[in-house]
């Protein structure tokens, strides 16, 4: 303190780099493992105290929450695969998240394993990555479509068993067939773009019709007409009780690139409306090759 006459002036001491580094920093939590971004994650230590739950069980994660291990966490990162460690972010887990938490950064297009209502009640913001895997998912969808049409699994299985071609029957050409897309979002449009290269006609159904620029030649039809007219049906949407396929034509092939929704699956919907594990050719498809 410096005195000058009757005036008293306080000398402010500037903080040193060391004192700054010792100041408390907000914490960020990583749930599950990283494949390509470990270096970037480590670099965040300049701004945040980094905490990790890369491996473990749901019980252990809940124990950490209850013990206060994450009480200073303001943001956490998770993905669909981190469900292996914590299970879904349901009411039980969300009720024990620390009051400091403001952001859940979810690496995935869908967030069906996060209880949105419970998160909203806690005023926690959730982000997702809805376009990150559009192209990759569409690539796999086309791969599955061609494999199912050509019955590629039959000779592949035979080769692994030491046989040559197996009992492969005549496959089906995608050209001049109709691909019906249920859910014309980013993945659906990427599927349509790729499918045109194989000579497929595109029809689709959405909650609302797209602009002509986004349709890019695809024809908008009603849900029932989509089921009745599709030779191949691609499901590119979240599962819900309205997405039933009772009226699908008998010779149709179903492509399933959506994730299973455990919440709806637990309700045990009608057997034919349950999501498929992958593309399957209905038995009558093999007997009705002329129709296709």
C-alpha cells in the first residue's frame, strides 16, 4: 500500500502464470473410449480438469456420481457405444448427475438412449451429430441392398465352409426396381443419391414433403402407397408405433439401417412391425423372380 498525502493507493499484485494454473478449472468428463481424438482430448487440459470413465460398469458409474467424484463437471462427452459402460442415460442416472453439469455432448445422430424429458427437467443442454455418419450409413445401406438382392451371403458362407459356390440361386438385378425410402432425411437422401447409379426409381414418405431441390427427382407418396409400391424398402428413421409395415408387398426386401429403440421394443409391438436385424429377403421373393 502506498500513501501519498491523505490519499491511500493500493498496489494490485498481478497474478503469475503459476498462480493462474493453480486456480480451479471447470471439469469435463469423458465416458467411453476414443479412437481418433485422444490427442485433442488431452489438449483440453489447458482449460479443463479432465476426468475419464473409459471402462467400467453402470453400478460403478452410479457409485462415482453418488460419491461426488464428478461434482465439478460442467460438460460430459458420450456416444452410443458408451452405453456399454453406463447403460442408457435414463431417469436413474440423470437424477444423480451433478448440479454443475450444463452440457451433454453426445457423439451420435440419434439420442434415443438419453431420457430427453429428464434432461430437460434438469435444464441440461444436449448436443448430437445428426449429419456426421449420413454418407457412411448410406454406403452400408447400399452394400446391404446389393448383397441381399444378389444373395451374396450364400456363396460367402459356402466359401468359409470350404465349399465353392454353395447352393446359390439366381439373384436379382436392382435396375428398374423401386426403392422406397421411409424417412428422407440426410441418410435417406444419401441412399437415394447412390441408388440412382444402379437404375432404381425412388419414392419416399416423410412427415412432410421435401422441396423439389431436396427431392432431386424422388416421388413423394403416402405411407400406404410406399409399402404397396416398393420392391425394396429402406427404413431410415427412428422406430415408433406408427412405423408399421403390415401392408408391405409380399416380394419386398427390407433394408434396416436404423438403430433399435429399446424403449419401444420393450412394449413388444406386433411381430411384423419389430425392427429387422438387417436386410432379409422374404421367402416369396425367391419364388417370384419374374415379378421383379
